[in-house]
């Protein structure tokens, strides 16, 4: 993209029935890396995240905990969801809650418009409802369990819990009107849904035909009231999806809305259908542009299954960051899992990558180069050196890697961006091994050559600090300041990372960027 373009990225808004686990953190980190990259590239960036607080699931959790849904949501947001952003170092620009007045009033405007324009009608609905999914289910989505706690009942395939039969007078959204419009959208904008596997699944689904969508409930009142009928509240997904536009001023601040919308939307593939079918249909009905893209990333698996709190496989992000640190958390999930595919989390893999890639690969490289500049040159960065072919190869690699990483980020291939950047870490380590600056330092006759090697290695580190800042912001900032970079590393243009000219002085790192961690036994970290 061209610098200055709008880049608006949003995560799903998370249910506040429970505390976050690393699956939620995964989406947050991916969105944050993309946002930081674009921000550092000079794009007009906005990162939105938030919480989904209405609906039966939250209501029931609150009742089970002897409190009101609003008090419950307030507590979970303050004690768990906002602190998560600190734990994993998310630089979000906004945090929306569906109980915010700004959201509720803009939702009302949107609903009234759809109603006035004839896209909403009243009808009767009877169907199976899964409160875990907050969704009406078709028979194919259910299983009949022959034994166990729910013997003879129909259970949701995702949650493994019985569905409820609901029969209500509801308001309906004319979603079926948009079947062709959606298929045209998928065709004319082939990257609208990514990755390909999710795209194919959605196209298949829509081709089978769309029903109208029941969008109101009258059996409970924890939700946004339907403006023309206060005996109904809005269906929680219809409410939640609107956060992406209410947060940027839909209905109240046209200028900001125009500036930001449309968004790139990251979601887990479990909720891709809501985002790639219902959501664009809602926008089409309101005459608004559809999202730039909907990317359905894969699941973190534990024991081969989607990690989830309800199946007691949820791992709290702080279990990892307390031992490995926040940068390692961010790095690991972005590097080890191809973005778009499922990935199994394991402590052994995390520990091995930490040691090999962060501590030995990047951390060691940084401390060695800085230590040699300090020891051999009192920290003064050599200038006006004469470069050999080997040095030029490092500069060429830095330039190539900068472009490759940017192109990978543009494709949302976050793991490929990191892999590209890591080729520069490896090249620099190889370069130092071959050039042997410690051997050059033994003979004053080699002083000029040593200058060139230290200069080249330092320039490579500068490029790495800039390119890695979106991924591992703390380590990159520490490195940047040690190598004498001016200003803050997060202000340096990622797209020109290779072009760093270097500061005049380096100062020793006060501690390693990625210190050694005592052997971590699987699952035993506190
Ligand atoms: N509230 C809805 C979303 C509304 S958006 C308008 C919701 N919330 S959720 O709390 O259940 O969060 C679901 C999202 O959390 C997934 O889409 C995904 O982004 C993330 N993940 C939850 N578990 C996950 C894994 N095991 N693996 C990867 N991501 C996971 O659905």
C-alpha cells in the first residue's frame, strides 16, 4: 500500500462470560503485529478490539454468579480483558464494549434504517438454539448422543451441550435477498475471504441458499432494545457485528467513518461465517461498503482439539509470559503457526524456539556485535569504511528481506514475514562466523577491515530492530537504544528498514535481550 493510506484492522469482540486464554491472545497479537507494521510504514492505522457483552450466555453466567450482567461484564473487562492487552503488549487505538452508549445508540440508528427501508419484518420462528454459539442451529449442526450426561438429547457439535428448542415471534432480517450479492462479492473480490479453505467453505454455504435471519428475542431483556418494539432485544450477533462501524463513528461522525472504513477483519475460522455472510449482507442492506477482507485464522489446538475454556484446555497467556516474557509469546505464535492454519501449542516447542531462535539466534547476535564494538572501538561506530563483496551481500540481504517481509504482511502471511526477517539473522550470524572480527582484532594491520565488519554487522542489527519492532517491541526498543538509533524504533519506517545509517555510538546492553531460561518441563510453568 502507499504510505498514508487508511489501514483499519479489527479483532472479534470477545465474550465476557469468561477470562481470556491464549486463543484470544493469538488473534490480538496477529492484529497488533499487522497494525504496528502499517503504523510503522506510515499508514493511517487504527486497531480496534473490544468485548461482546449482551446475550443469553453472559446473562446466564451473571445469574449463576449472583450478579447482574452489567456488573459481571464490568468486572471481567476490568480484571481480565483490559489487563490481557497489557500482558501481551497490544497497542490498540480503541476498545469498544457493546454496552457503551456510543455503540447502543448507533446500533439503534442502523436498525431503524433497515426497518424503514423494508429489510426487517416480523415473523414466527421455531428452531434449535445453542447458547454457547449464540446461534440457531440446523439439524446437520447437531448430534444425537446415545450415552453420557446428555443421552438421547440433541447436542451442538461445537459445544457438546444440548440445544434448546425455541419458538418465538421474532423480527427477521431479509438475508436471503443478499445471496446473489454475496456470491458476486466473493467472485469480484477474490481476496475478500481468506484463506482459500475458508473461502471455499463459505461459497459452498451461500450457494446452498440463505434463509432470513431471526434478529430479535423477547424471552429475556439483556440486549439492545428494538427501537420500534421495546418488548424485543436485538440478537447478540447482529448487535456485536455492528461494533466495527459504531466504534469509528457510524451514524455520528461521518468524517471519521469515511476515513477508516472499510476494515481488514481478523477472526477465528469458527466465526468466519458470521463475518463473511451475515455481516456483509447487513452492510449491503444499509448501503455501506463491505469489509476489505475477512481473514479466518486457524485454531490453537491442545491434544488435537480446539483449545477452549469450556473443554478445560484453556491456557492463560500469563502462564507463558511469566516465564518467557511478552516478546517471546508474540514471536512464538506468529512464527510457529502458519497464519491461516491450525497449530498445536506445546511447551517443548516454545522452549526450543526460544532457545534456538530468540536467545541463541537473535539475542546472541545482538550482544556479540554490541560487545565487540564496545571492546574494540570503545562504542564508537566506524565511519567511511570500504566494503567488500561479503559486506555488500549483507546490505543486499537487508534490502531484499525488507521488501519480502512487507509483501508477506500485505498478504497477511505473518509467519512468512518473520521467516524472511530471520534469514537476515542467520545471514548476519554466518557473516560474523566467517569474518571472525575477534581474529581481525588481534592485528592492528586489519583495523580497517575490522571497522568494515563491525559497521556492516551493526547496520544489519539496525535493520533487524526496525523490522522486528512490530513483533517483539520491547526487545527491538532495547536493541535500538543500545545501537544508538535516534528517536524511537517504532517511529522508524519498516519499509525503509534497510536504509538505516546508524548512530554514532553504541552502549552495552544491560542484560541479554532473551536471557537463558531454566529448562521448562511440559505444562509445569507457573
Ligand atoms: N463474541 C464473539 C465474536 C463477536 S465478533 C463480532 C465470539 N467471542 S469469543 O470470545 O468466543 O471469541 C472467539 C474468537 O477467539 C475466535 O474467533 C478467535 O479469534 C479466538 N479464539 C478462541 N479460541 C481460539 C483458539 N483455540 N484458537 C485460535 N483462536 C481462538 O465468538
